[in-house]
């Protein structure tokens, strides 16, 4: 029987507080992949790899047992098993049973890990929560400790004893003289996963790549066959392997020799990078076939890429473009784009970042804004030098890049011809972009002429157009369509975009559309929000298909800039915050990094015009680091949305708006 509003009870007792590892069991998909258990096993492998990355381990052994369990053994320092000074619980137990507990929050000199993939302190506790059984053994300081769990709960309490030679060899590494290390054996619980078997190809690739990225470290995979059949064993060890790894994976012969390099920040680095941060890479270019692209951050595979890959793309484009211009190789009329250089590039990229920010717990994409500049700074000068030392190879690469650009431009011109010859005269204040590729082109509707000036200087002139707007746009909610063009600002917006005003049921001609993204860029204050509302009202009322097709966006510039002093190993840096909440979160982070209270300075941008071109590019225009919100239809019907807009924007609705403010005024945060 369905619960009716009369029988449903909602009171204080309805609120449930999930404790311990319950959140993971309730919503495993928030913490890991649920198609198979590979990610929860990878969390254990990553811990072993972090020990090797820190220089304390030389061997990692993974075993797929015949009973479906998986063991991961390493010869690192071993997880501490004494009592935690504050919690008074064995550290080994805390690591496997508490979310957000770990040894990798504090980075820098004197801490357990300067660089690591572990960030959130939830990794192996998630593994434990989703395992029907997990047992861990640790060797350190002449002792051996063991502990076993089921579903995240302790079922065999901590046992510590003197380590003997036989015990040290029982961990799976076959090293009777091992003095330290950790062995974890996990039985994934089938009820949390679509399939319990690990994908062998993915696991093999993961382990092989770990060996490639950690020269001199032995990584092995043992697969038990059961019965009397001998196990299948694979071992990887590379003394210097990025080049070999890429050359073996390329689908075709490279047109120039593979370019390999590395760069890391030194102690005297002054560009906001900590000592040891940097990147190693190998690049190859092929004319046909698939491309191989793999990137890693602190040995964690980032299969969805991120800002470190964007940094490589930026450095690669800058170096190749400079070489082509230096040798006057570019034919007349050809415009180079980053994708022309990047489209035929294969690479393996391994970045070391002190405090990486990933997208989500499974860490498939790097979001750290500084990583773009970090990678670009080390790759561009090295590639420029190499190209100018090997001019023939540079010219071969230039020919390939120019052919890619010509192919792209021919495809774009075919689209132009279908548009017809009737072209409206563009507004004089529009600073247009050079590209005609709708998938790349963007126009920013910018509040004020001064901000428009900064945006013009800071933009990417290839793909970004700027249309400054004077004052506040007309409230177009009750303006008849045939009277719209009496307003100069609305006329200029329509002509610049290339779409005529239309209704929700119309099918306007989109062949004249000039930009794939129409971005509203206003100040981060109340006036800026008002301008956003006026422009959104215009688009909803008179250009609804522009929203329906996903062409309208809102750019989010920061309201605050925070200048932070040097903090331990981290040098002085500047941070940007969208609002007061982000400002406080940034200050909390600075406090945790050791900054003294009040040692930072906070400045507030009164408007976009106060930002210089470089700041506006870094925070708001750069596609790799900006925040751009898509505008889309919500769950309300069009008719209901019209009613809401009428109440908010209609001229005769003052009484309704007053009632709305009286009812909900206390829930609004005012920024006066």
C-alpha cells in the first residue's frame, strides 16, 4: 500500500546519522566504481606505490588467488600499528576503519609523504567496507602485526609478535630477509559489484605502467590456477622506461624520433611551485593510426586527463608555433590552432604535484589549476630547444601540423558556403575571433567598456570574441518582438550571435549562428547578478532555442583574491575565491598548511575592470581553469517558467514581488 501524506511521519527521529563506514556501504558508487572491484584493489596498490614513490620500497607483488581474493604485498616502511596519540586506538585499525584518516594530508619536508596519490584518507577504508573479509599483516621494527576485518568490522583483533624469518617470507614477496613492509589480502563482497572478477587487461596495464613510472621498482602479478597447476607469473622492471613504453604502444612509426624529457622545481624556484614538483614526459608524432595518450599524477592514472594534459598541450603548441614562425614555414592564410599540433601527438606524461586536486574520489581527472602552468613551464622551453637543435625533424613536424590546419580550415569553409552570402554588418564594438569553427568559437557579453578592454587583451583571439555592453540591458520580458531592435544593445547581441529573435515553438534558422558558446560575463557582485538576470530574461523570452540547444553559458569570475605567504615547503602564492564560502575554505587550507593567522592579505575585486588581462584570462577566460556554467531548462514546464518570470520581471507585478520578499527575504544573503 502506498504511503499517503496522512500516514507518513517526518520528525526528529526521521533523521538518520550514518557512522563509521556505513556511508560507503549505503552509497558505494560515491566512493568507487561498482562495475567490478578493480578500483578498491587499486587503492591498496596505490598505497604500495606511494611507498616506492617516497623511496622506501623496491617491490610490489599482486596475487590473484584461486578463491577470488587478491593480495598486495610491498617492502615499504609498513603501516604503523602502535596507538594513535589522540585516538588511543591502533593506527593500523584506524587506517582501515575510519574515513578521512591517513598519513598523506600533510605534505612537505618532515612529513611522511612529500608526494603521493593518497589525498582524502578514504581509500583503503572503502576497500575494507566493501570486502567480505580483509586481512592485513605488517612488518616493521622487528615486529609483525596482523589484523582481520569483515564488512569493515574487526573480527580478529590486533596481534603483535616478534617477526621471524619464516613469517617475513610468508607475505608473498619470497624475501626471507625482508625487514619491513605491508601485506593486504582482500575478498571483495559480491553484493556491491556487478561482476566480482577483476578485468585482467586493465589490471595488467595498471601494474605495468606503475613499473614504467617507477624506474628500478619491481612490480609482479601472480595468478593462481588452483589444484596442482603452476601459477602464472608476470614481472615488470624498467630502469628507465617511458620511451620504451611509448614506442611499444604506438600504432605506426613516428615521423620524428621520440622526444623525452623531465623537469622539476628546485629549492630556489620562485614561480609558486614547491621543491620537487615537476613532470617527466615522452612525445611521439604519427601521421595515421590511433594515438596513445596516458597521464599520471603521483603515479595515479588520470584516464580522463585534466590540467596537466592541458599544460602539455599548451607547451607543445607554444613550442611548435614559435618554431614555425621563426623559420617562416606557415603558408599565407593558414591559422594554427592547438588541436592542429595535438591531434597526432601520442604521449606518456607523469606529473609530480605536491597537493593535487582531483575530480572525485576515483581520481580520474586532475583539476589543479596550477598544474597547467607547471607542466607548460617545463615542456615548452625543452621542446623549443630540441626543435631548434634538430631543425630537419622540426620541419617534418611543422609539415604535419600545417597539413592538419589546412584540413581543418577546408572543412570549416565547406560549412561557410552552405550559409549563403547574406551577412549582416557586425557591430563596430564587437571584437571578433579569427576562427569560424562553431565547436571552438565563443562570444563573451561583457559588462562595461573597461572590463571589455581587459577581456580583449586577455582573450584567445583565435576562438574568443568580446562584445562589451554599456550599462544594464533593457528588461525585455514585456517588449514586443518587432520593437526589440529599437534597443541598440539587443540589436548588437542578435547580429553578433547570428540568430533572429523567435518564440518557443518556432524553428529559427541556425545556419547563421556564429558562436558555439554565448557567455554572459558580468561582475561577481549584486549589479553583475542583475545584468545576468536581464540577459537570461532576454534569451528565455526572445531566443529560447538558443538555450534549448545548449549555447548559453554564465562565466563565474572570482570576487576575492588572497595573497598567501610562504608556508613551509610551499612558496608564496595567490588564490582566487568565487564568494565568501570559498574564501573561508581557502583560509582554512592555508591554516592547515602552517600559515599564521592574518599573514595573508585579501583584496576584493569591485568589478571586472579592476582585473588585468592576465588575471582575467587565468580565472575566467582560460577554458582549462575557468568556471563556466551551462544554462539549461529545469524541471518546470515552459508555462510554469513563464509564470515565474512574469512575477519576477513583469512591470505590473510589484505587489507579488513584495509578497515574495516578505516571505523569503530572510533566506537571502545580501552583498551590499
